[in-house]
C-alpha cells in the first residue's frame, strides 16, 4: 500500500494504537515486521499512520500481542476498513486539515460532549454567527475562504440528524457569557439564541448553561470537545487554541477531561432551566 503524505488524525490514531498494543507486550518493530512479512520501515510507517494497514493484519498483530479485547480489536478493524470517503474529504486542499479532522472525529464518535466559554458550539451555530467568527480572524481571511469555512461548519451539523448510523448524543455545556457575546450583532445573536433553544429540544441534544454565579471553572477557558470512541480506549479530546485544534488521547489527559465534563455537568443548569435563561437573554437583545 502506498504511503500517505498527510495522514488524518483518525489514521494517526489507529497507528498509535497499534504501537501502544505492541509496546504493552514489549515487542519490537522487527518482531511485528516478521509477523507481517514486511520490513521494519513499513511497520513504523503503519504505526505513524503514514501507511495503511489491512484489517487482516490488525488481527494478526492483535493475536500475537495477546490482546483478547474483542471489542477493542473490532473497533481498530473498523478504523482500518473505512472504504467510503467521508463528505469532509471534498474540502481537502481547500481548508486546513484540522477542520477536516474535527468533522471526521465527530462523525465517528459514539457520544459528544463539549464546553464553551466564548462561542456557541460549532455544531449548533447558524451561518451568520459562524461568519462573524471567521471574519474576525487575524490575519483576515479572504471572503471566499470565510464562506468556505461557513459552509463546511454547517455541513458538520448533519450528523445530528442523520439516520444511518444512529446520530450521536451531544451534550453542550455553555458558559452564560458565551450567550451574551454579540457575534454578528443583536439581530444575529437573537436568532442564534432562538436556534440554540430549538436545537436543545432534539432528543439527542442537551444544552446546559453555566451561570455566571457559578464563579470559577476548570481549564484555561478554551473550548474542549470530548468524543467517545467505539470503546473507551479510543476516546479523543480536541482542544481549540489560537494556532488551531489539538488532539490528545493519552489516558492521563482523557481522565483529566472526563473529570472536567463531570464538573460542568454537576454545576450547569438543567436543560429546561438553561432554555429559560437563553430565552431571557434573547429578550434583552
């Protein structure tokens, strides 16, 4: 199989799991290469996500690494057996890879949780609101690139309404101040808050607001997305930063952000109380 010049985060994650599984048994790349009948460079490329690996070879490695977790192995096989191109791939070469990786992460997640302190979550944004965010970027983006980002962001939202596979459950924790930041002006924000309330009525969407009275909150104030994988070992955290999204999946980091999500869940308002607060803020605009 040919090498990939720019593997996606999902492809890199599969490789990282193969490496983690090998190291857990103390085996070398030479050992893995011998099992697969390859040279060690190709095995290293597989573990870096640069070279694809077949489902059959994953099962060979798992068997010889004494991995008996069938659900985990099946999940890795599913990651390798992605024959259908995702809709986000049509933006390859025209949008930053990080934006495509987020769409891919969301699409394959079993459950999604996020907390936001400045913005309405991307999965619940209207076009005008998203356009105001992208227009504020520095250095300024050309109008054509702003519009491309808006279209891609809105397309991400289709996963909440899809029929097959079943859409993931999404819980959005939002700080009250994010509801009061007027991106796009008063009218745009009023419409955005109305849309947020409508979205929260979906069976698979919960919106919970952290009121300002709650005081301090954990983290550095950046946006965090926690995506549950098919099995817990494949959970992933995506962090927003000024220089783009960052992805992490070490057990220590996953445990840290699981505790963050539990903190937000315990201190945010109920879905109904959150809707009442959102309606109240919208009436003030």
